[in-house]
């Protein structure tokens, strides 16, 4: 083969191999690491998979936060004002976590319907709300369980 | 009065930018020197007006002019003066103004430092930079005016700067990052000018190289500062989250690194030209993509300020237009370029090609992981997030492979490297690296495959770099003379690679051997992390300039001896009604001890986070060394000398080539 062609061929082969490896790694890693988002209505209706890492989000229900005094376990309920889901988390909550605020939790739903979170994200300032939460609230407020608060929350979400 | 002047300055600079993007380019295309001569004065004028606008906005912040909406939203009369100044770039409008200031600053720098370049080239480069300025000036004037007034209802006081941003990290991180982002516009402008000219040659690569390296160095510093800031301010001790906003800055860094290496090949050997041009376009496009992601509000992050759909669409249009226009130009002009130089299948060229393949693959991976959820969401196909494991699984093998390749590539020669010679050359460094890595593994107590691979790759890079330095500095007049004889660009490369080795070592060790514990503590309680014992002494209260804080007192013991005492805080900012955790860290070259307080659990019990972070400082020190390497490389003498040669164009360089051949 002509030396230049041979060289081009090696370059093309390198590229093909590189891309093949990259694509292989991506599909392998993507298959395991996609975390789908579910809102409390979907979880309460049993539409969320059990024992799979998912994201759940909504507002922290007022008066639902219960702190264990002997350990770092916290229990609270996340609501979209149509349904609510019990969440358990062990560890330190973010500074902006509070009742009546929007949160997104990552974790697994167990057989008893308890969402065991390993990560809780709260919004970064008081004007901001995670887009998933805002949408979940909007969806539920359009349903029959209309709550006054939900409208207000969805409104502030457009900021 | 002043804010209106600021607005006027913005509009005037827009007019100058429009002229800059048309007049010198027309002059270059028609060969009229009189039109090309406008390039430099227009650039200076544009810079002066933007600098004026920036100064006026800063003045509004320092004098607490809350009639300006942007000041009212991002400042407060109680804020210390230095945070008032840095609050200028604490929000969307101001940070955009800073972005533009950097852009025209780079444009001015090109105008000033490229006096020796051919007039046609420089006119085109400045015109292209002018076009970029037009885009961003339109954006700021139309959608994000920082000088908008709140008249007649002027608020009595401002809403305060987000407490997260009241920190030295914010003062430094955005300017550095922007210098990097925007700096790639120069490499982009050179690439576009070369495409218009059809003159993609070694000279073009030599002109773009220092600019690319400087931009890359700033970007490296900016990313490292952001990571450092997140570590102590925001992240509870994490240093990289694969957050889309971080990824947005990593993307141009990865492709910029590829560009730097590919430019080296193009300059030295005159090959990979079309590829280099494409990388220059891609790198700047990724910088724009980063701006779009961060500023359009499509992302959930501290960086995503209150968003406005108009801004998102404007930026997207700007991004689309840039990519479309430059790729069209590329499609028409790139094939004109011919390659003559030859190299064998084992040569430095091939090693650098593989480096590019790996870096571009890494760029693609990060891009896919970042954009995939956004695209699905946009198409309404569901909401999902891609977690850290995705990036860790895919990125680590590429990083290790890059390190292994780098160690071997350091020894390779241009054109042709003998395989047997290279293998013999690598034998000893390989043995040393295995021994050192094993020693590191044993000292940290615990073997894990990826930990070993990461440490090995880091050690391998460092050993190979030192080995090569040792080889090169051999001299009849002694070692010291040999070391002095090395060029600055070689030293730049050495530091760049050593810095990378440090980052790899730090990242591997802290991820594999770091300890992180959340514990419930009452005064008098003890907690252990690694070899350290931390005693909770008590809680106190204090007042800051614009906050009140509860602080914890902790004593840190190692083998029964008091090492230090730490005072992490929980701050309440009354103006914004926000709470902030301030961790306290005992920093060291080989380990950090980190304590932060969480919420109060019962009357005297608190949730406390204690962490032991081995080698975490190496991440940022390594990045700093990389950046220093970059700055050193551009101080190399040859960039100045050869530019002068280039003026007399081709005959001179041909003669130069002959002269070199004649010397031995």
C-alpha cells in the first residue's frame, strides 16, 4: 500500500477504535446511571419502580419534619399537594432545607413505600425552585386536588 | 446620571464593534490598507467605552446607588466594600458585562501585541473578534441591561448579595474563568482568519499558540478556583460534582487542551492543519455553549440566575449562528489545505494524535452526559439526571489512558521513533513507577484496582517527565548548565505535565482514601477520622459585619497531641433571610482535616461533619502548576524572534531552512 494511504488508514483505524471504545463506555455507563424523576402523585399511585435509584421532588410538607434526637435520621413528607410521600434521610440536610420549601431527593423507594434518600438537594435561594418541582406542582394543581398553596408555589416557580 | 452614561457607552461601543467587524475585513478582502488601518483605533475605542461602562457600574455599587435595578438586586449598604466591588459580577447582567470587558480586553491585547503580524491577517482577526463583540453587546443591550433603573420607586436598601457568593472565591473565580472562556475567542478568530485567507500554515499555528496557551492557563486557574471554592464554601468537602455547570467549564478545557497539543504539531511539523482549525472552532463554540448553559437558566445551579426565556433563545441563536457560520466556512475552505510532511506510525505526531483522540472522546463523554438530560427534557421525553457514577466510570479510564500515553509520548521523537529503542527507554521509568505506586498503596493501606491505576498513571507521568528532563539536561558543562539551556516552552511543558500528575494523584487518593463522617455530637464528644481525633468543645456566638453566627469549637488531636483547633460556623444573614455553613479546615500539603456543623438535633446535640482528605490540596496546586507552565511557555523567546522573520514571508523562511541545514 502507498505509505500515505497506509498512514491515513492507521489514523482512521485509531479514530474508529477510539470512538468505539467511547460509545461502548457511554452505553455501559448510561444504562446504570440514569435517574428518572417522579413526583409524589406518581409515587403514591405506585408508578415508581421499587428499589431503583430515582429522584423525587416536591415541597416539604409543613409540620412533617421529625428529627431523631439520638441519631442523624430525619423523617419528612414531600408533597405536591395532591399526594405525599414519606422520606427518610440520614445525615446533614442542606442549609436551605425547610418546611414549605422545594426539595429534590435522590434515593430508593422500599417495599413499604418509604423513600430512603441518600441525597437531598434544596434550592439555592428563596426565589429559586428546582424546575422538576415547579412542574410537578403545576401538574397537580391542574388536577382536582387544587390547593391554594400550590398555585402560589407554581407562580413563584416562574421567577 | 452616571448609569445613563454607562448605557450610552455600551451603545457607542456596539457601534464601534459593528464598524470593527466590517471595515478592516473589507479592507483585507479588497486589499486596501487605508481600511485595514482602522482595525487598531476601532479596537481601542471599543475597549475604552466598555471599560467606562464597567467603571460606572462599579461606581454604582460602591456608592450604593439602589436606583439601578441590578445594584438593588445584588448589593446592600451593609456589605463590605470589597464584596460591593465583586458583586458587580455577582449577577447575570454584571457578569455578562465583565465577559464583554474581557473580550474587548483580549481584542485590545491582540491589537497591541501583534504589531509584527501581516496587516491583512491582523485586520481579519480583529474583525472576527469585533463580530463576537457585536453579538454579546447586542445581547447585553437588548436583554440584560445592567443599567436599568428602578425609578421613581427607589428602594431604601438592596436585597444583598447571595451569601454563598460573599467570599474570596467569588472575587477571583469568575474573572479567571472568563479570561479563559473568552481567551479562546482569539484562537477562534485566528482560525477563521486563516480560513478566509486560505493560509493555514506553521506561521498561523505559531501566532495562535501563545494566545491559546494563555487562555487555557486562565481557564485552568478558573476551574481550580471554582473547585476550591465549592470545597470549602458550598460542597461540604466535595471538590467536583459533575454538575452541568462544572462540566460546561470542563468542556472547553478538554478541547482546549487538545487544541494546544494539536497546535504544537501544526507549528512544528505542519500537519493536522484542518483538524487544528476545527478544534479551535469547537473549543470556542464550547465556551459559548458553556455560557448558554450557565446563563440561560436551563440548569439548576448556583450559577443559574433568575432566568428569562428571551435570554436563552438569544444566546442559543448566537451559539447556533457562530457554529453554523464557522463550520460552513470550514467546509468550503478547509480542503484547500495540502499536507506534505511525513511521519511514521510510531512518532511524536502519532502520540499527539492519540492524545487528541482521548481528549476529544472525553469531551464527547462529558458533553453527552451533560446535554442528554437537557435534550430529553426539551423534547418532553421525560425528566432524568445522569449521576456522578456515569462520569466516574467513563472518565477515569480515559484519564488513565491519557496518563499512560503521555509518559511514553514524552520520550518519542518527531517523524519517527524506533519501537525497540522506546521500549528500552521506558523500562526503567516503568519499574520505578510500579515501585512508587506500590509504596503509595501500602502507605494508604488498601488496594483497589482503580486507585492503583490512577496513582500509577500519575506517578508514571511524573517519573517520565523527570527522566526526560534528566536526559535533556545532560551537558559537558555540568547539570546546572544543562538545565539552564532548556527553553522556556520546554519548562512550560514539564510543569504542565507535572501539574497534571499532581491533579491525577490528588483526585485518585482523595476519592479512594478520603474519609467522610456525619456524626451526632454533644460538647465533650469525640469523633475519629483516619488517625485524627476530633473533640467537640462547645458552641459560641459572634457577630459579623452583615451576619450573626453560631460557631463550634473543636480540638484536633493526632496520637494524643493537640494539632489545631477549628471553629466552623453557621451564619444567619438577616437581609436575605438565609443560612450559610462555613466549614473550618486545617489545611496541609498531605491532608486536610475538615469540620462543618449541620443543624441542631436536640438542646445540646449537633449534627457534625468531620472529614479527612488526603492530598486534596494537590488538585489545586497541580492546577496552579499547570497554569504557571502555560504562562512560562508563552514567555519563550522564539515566539518573538520568529514573528519578525515571518514578515518577510516565504523566501526568508526558505532561506532560514537552508541555513539550518548548513550549520552542522
